[in-house]
C-alpha cells in the first residue's frame, strides 16, 4: 500500500503535533515523606523550639527559676495554719457551717459502722450476698447467681484473711461516700444536662478535677476539718462525684429526640418529659456513672488513710511503712476483692437494664424483686437486733489463715536470689538501679540544666501547635506558677519521672493494644486481666513493686506503668478495631500485607484514639508518680505525703498546687483539640 501524499498547503503548514510525553527521568517526583515532614510550618516551629532547649541547656547548664520572680508562700500559709488551729472551735464559719458538716459526716459513718458491727459477720455475709443477688436480677439466672456467689466469696475470704474489722470500716465509709457522691453527681448532671449555661460553667470545672491527683483533694479539707473521717469522707465525695455528673449529663443530652417529641405531642410538660422520657432513656449512662463513682470512691477511701480514715488503707499504709510486705499484701488482696465485688454488682445491675422481657413477665419480676428487697430490709433489722447476741461480733479466730509470714519469707528469698544475684543479668534491683542511673538521672539533670525560659517557650509552642492559643497560655501560666512558688527544681524532678513513665506506658500500652486488636486470643486472655487491674486502687500497686525493686524512684515509675497501661491498651485496641472496614478492604484488595495495613491504614485512621490514649496515659502516670512518693519517689509526691502526715501546710499545700499545675499543663499539651472544643 502506497503512503498518502501531502498537498502543497499541508507541506507548507504542517499540523501541530501533540506534545510528546515526558521521559520517565523527566517526570516530576512527589515530595518525599521527609520533605513533607520538614515542610510543615508547625513541625519546623517545634523543631526550632526543641533546638533552642538543647542548645541553651548545653551552653548555660543552669535552669533554676530566678529568685526575683518568686514569692514567699510558706510564711502566709504558716500564718493561715496557725489561725485555723486557734479558731477551729470558736469562729462562726466553723460553729455555724463547717462544724455541722463535719459532725454530720462523722455521725453518718459512725451510724453505719455500728449497724454493720451489730449485724455480726453472719448478718453482713447473708445480707451482702442477697443484695448482690438482687442487683443481678433476684432470679435463678447465671448472672444473678454469679454475682451473689462473688459477694459470698469476697466476704468469706476477707474474714479468713483476718481483716474483717478494717473491711467493715472501709465498707461503711464506702457506702456513705457513694450515696452522697451519687446524689451530688446526679444533681450536677441534671443541671448540666438541662441547661447549656450550667454545662458551660461545669465543663471546665470537671476538666480540671479530672487532672487533679487524689492528694490534691485531701490538703484543703485537712485544713478545714482536721485529720479524721470527715476530711476523708468529704474529699471522697468531691473526688468521685464528677463521673456521675458527666455521664448523667451525657445521657440526658443524648436522649432520643423522637421519644421527646412523642412525649411533647401527648401534652407532657418539661417536668413530665424529664421523669417519663429523659431519665429512663439515660438510665444506662447513669449506671455507668455510678459504677465509675464507686470505683473512684474506693480508690480515694483507701488513699484517705493518710489522714486518719482507718480501714484497709491504714493497714496497707502502715505495713508499707514498716516494710511488712506480707501484711500489706493481705490488706491489698482484701481491697482488690472489695473492688471486684462492687464492680461486678453495679455491672450486673447495669446489664439488667438491657434485658428484654414481655410485659407480663416484667410485671411478675418487678413484684418478685420488690419482695426480695423488702425481705432484705427485714433481715437487716433482725440481724441488727440479735446478730451479735447469737454469733458474736468478731470473726472466729479458728477460721483465720495467716500466710503473711510465708509472703515475707518468699519476698526475702526473691530479693536475695533474683533481686541482684542472677549471674550476668544481675536482677530486678540491679535493673532498677541501672534505669535510675542511665535514664532517670540524666533526664532530670537535663531538665534542671535547661533555662526556665527555654522550657516555657517549648511548652508555649507545643501548646499552640497541638491545641490553641488558650492551651499555650494555660501551659505557660502553670509553669510560671510552679516557679513563682519556688518549686521549679522539685517539679522538674517529678516531671522527669512522669516523662519516663509515660514513654514506657505508651510502649507497653500501644504494643499490647495492637496485639489485642489483631489477635482475638490475646484479647480474650487480656480482658479479665485488664478488668481486674482497672478496679484496683492505686495504693495496691505499690505492694508488688516494693517486693520487686525496693523503695526508689524506679519502683514508682514501674507502679505508674502498671497502673496506666490498661487504659492505654483498651483505648488503642478499641481505636484500631473501629477503623473504617471499607479502608481495610481496599488495602487488602491492593495486596497490602498485615504490617502495611497496620502502619498505612489502621494507625493513621486511629489517630484520634491514639491521642486520647496519650492524654489518659499522662493523667494516670502523673497521679501514680505522685503517690509513689510513699515508696521513695521523692520530689513533689514526697512533699505532699509529708505535709499530710505531719500536718505541715506550708510544705504540702504548695506541692499539691504544683502537682495540679503540672497535671493541667500536661493535659492541655496532650488533649486532642477536637475534644477540647467539643460541645
């Protein structure tokens, strides 16, 4: 076939040819991940601030807060302490308000404790078992029987361990604290859930209370009510009420609009809508709030032994002070069992709200449960009248099993053979000393060598980058307040422990959380472990730590990791599980491996959950590091503990304020901005 010929015009004016595609080596390559990272202005700002910190620390080597920017807070606090001691029984504010509040709290506790003691151990076991069984449904279902059996086992074990009397003291304080905490939380939750104005007022209050360590609640109340049960009870109520308030408000605000519209269409006014629609629809959230309040009450009641509340907390505290690990472990086991009992009972009551039954069965069950609760009230009266006369008040000595000496022997053997006696490896105590020497001390020395203005600059930049200008300003004010109180060096010691504990917590929590999210068998194995760990009060974590590594800063950090890791594990696993299935299917269809899916899809999409895990890790680690002042953690925690135990206001109160400042600053730097601006 002959080729086509061109005309003269076509030859003179050839048609423009289409542009040739660029050669592969001439194609514009997308910027690399490293280039995108350094091209981000926010990233550059953080890098520059970090370089300023490092260079200034190397050049100056001294970061003490200037004396000219401080104030003497100890003198006025000593004057205030003296005034309170002199006027506690004569000033009108005590005579007509605080004294009545203190007497009411003491009377409520004494009355309930007398009731428990008059019922005898048999009465408490019978009534406690029936209450748990009734909370689980008051029937022959597996849930009700399991809950009742748990209560029976817990009470019997507490008696066998020879801690029946302190258990009753803790239980009496718990019941009173839970009643008042739940009432206060429900009232605040109603106000917050029904009024936007109250919600805006209460939200920052609850945010601040969330990051305040438990110690911070004890200090001001000791000033007003002195050491004893009233201070412990009132501090517990204030500490434990916010979860009930938050979840009550959340339940009211998330009520189904269709149900509210139906109630309105039937002529119901605001009060009727609240009673017939909003509160019933919020029951599940309120039960969850009650569960959280109970757990926080128990944690605070045990910690309040530092100010003379008695009970199991005093047993743990005194045993730790005397290094009697066996006695501390016995009391700690009782605390854990009591926590498990309360958690399982409230959880069973919450699950019962989801039961679906027909109307006739529901009415029959309601009548049966009403009869059961009436019978429980009758039994309480009977046992209170004749309980001690029949079986006596104290647990029989013949039913006691003493294994505290065996525990002490085992701990001594462990310390001698595994603490530092392992060839080549050394042992747990050797590892703790190495962690202190090569990680904690350099980190603390680095913070102390950094000029104060450089650290404040870094806090401001990070707060502005990850949050808003309000977060940056809050962080700067908190740091300045710590320096103004002449606690900069001590606070840097505490901060170094918090940072070290946080890094370890995130490593453990994220790795285990990934395993739980991707391996069902690991998730099933870890679930009961995490449930138990999250019900244990903070005090209890110190007991095994002392046995492992002794009393030192590393022990406190280890306790903080064990205490905070469960929350990080749960949040990480939940965030990874709830990644959009479509994104996972798309990555699978493209041939992505498991590792590529994890790092390229799951972790980026679960970023918000990971930030929440970071925030919770910060708050929990700080709380535990402070309590670790009891076992040699030193720094601010030791100052607070000493101030509480010695009644030294000038030492304990500023340290408590400094801890709160660190907590607020770290919370603002780690809290996702979307959460902070929500609502």
